């Protein structure tokens, strides 16, 4: 158990062969510099990784590393590990939004980066995923995230309780037409309320057990 904890602290996930490991450097929202991308590729090649894998959370996993190389790999990368496992905010996935996409209605990159800064790795009752989509096409899969943000011409629609796990759930609308500041303030309320829960339920199950979305709205002062 002690060895397992030590490896998890190094951001190392044992692979199918139970001999090699994958690590995931934290690149918020999947954005990275040219230098970071070169460093990942060069380090993976130097330590004979089996593969580089783009993940569903818009991250880049280095797969097939030897245990004895993990410390050196992290040192050479000079990047923190992503929160890939555990009862915490695992990932904040966001689309290009108005920064890059002609369809964007809201600035998903700015909001996504702020959410990442505030919440990535934060302890939670269960795993917790966030998606920020700059328009209603929902490219960041906001409807199947614990918390989702969807840009409209009037502001942010905030949805809660989704997941794509073994029992999928579609999120429900909590609030609409919010500014960035209002969306962040609502996020803080949701997180603080959810962290009072003592069982490892995803947010959607927590909402169900408390009586449904309308009950949550009342507790948050939205109804």
C-alpha cells in the first residue's frame, strides 16, 4: 500500500502488464507551448515510452515507463502531474471558445483556465469532472460532466449532475445567462455544498438523494 501511495503521488498509473506505468503531465485544457510539447516528446523517447496517448480529458499521457525512470522523467519534464485518479476534481475540459472558434459565443478558454486554477485536484466526495463549452454544440461534453458550462449569446448556462460512467446521467440546468464572475460564484457555492456530503456519490446521485435539482436550486438561492 505504501508503494502504491508513493507511485500515485508521482502521478504514476500501473498499466495492464503490471510492470510499466503511465504518467499525465498537467496541461490545463490541453493547451501547451511548443517547448512543452517538444519536451514531452523528447523525454518520452529518451526513456523508451511505449506510446504517447491523447486522453479523453484533452491531456497527453506518456505510457509504458519503467518504475525506476519515473523520478527522472518528472524532473526532466519540469511539469506537475495531472489529477488523473482519486476522489478529486479530475479535469477541467474546455473547447477553443471565442479565442479560436468562429462558433464560440463565450470565452471558454478564460473561464476554463480560471476553473482549472481554482479547482484542479481539489478533494471531493467522489471523482468530479468539469466541462466548459463556448457554444451549445457542447464540444467539451458539458452535459455529461458533474459541472458543465455552455456559452450562449446572453452568457453562461450552468448545468449540473452529468456523467458518462457505468450509469450515465445527463446534467440538469441550474442557471442561465451568467457572467464569468457569476458563474464562478455559483461554482463556489456548488462545490462547498457538495463537499459537505459524506458518501462517495457523483454529483448527479447526490442531487437525486437530496430531492432533485429544484431542491439544490433552493439551497443555492436560485429558486
